[in-house]
C-alpha cells in the first residue's frame, strides 16, 4: 500500500504546529491565512496535494475566525480546479 510522501507528512505537521501557535496568539490568523493563500497559488513549486492541504487548512482557519470568511471565499473561488477537487476528496469538512 502507498502512503503519503514523507515530505507531505512533514508539511502537514508544520501546518498543525501553526494552528497550535494561533490558538495561543489569535492575532497571527491573518498572517497564517496569507501564507496558506501563497501556498495554494504556488503552482510552480508545490505539488497539488500540498496545495490542497493548504486549502483544507484555510477552510479550518476560516471556521475558527469568521472575520476571514470573505478572504476564504475568494480563495476557494480562485483556487485551481484540481486543487479544489483534491481538497474536496480528501476532507469531509471542505465545501465549495
């Protein structure tokens, strides 16, 4: 059986660590959303799976901070279709 690449697991751990930081410092939510936006738009250097991970985490961040809803909606609308499709397939919480 195939599992996710080790680098993707490490990336997911880094994102999870950021959520821990934001729980302690909510003022970092806007900065983290910007980083997730950059990740999703980075078609040259990031795998689609990593970009989808960023999108599902942006969805989680938007759920935690309603003031980010508009940015999240714009981000989801502008994300490439393959990223949206993979995010939807891998996350029960992601809604388009």
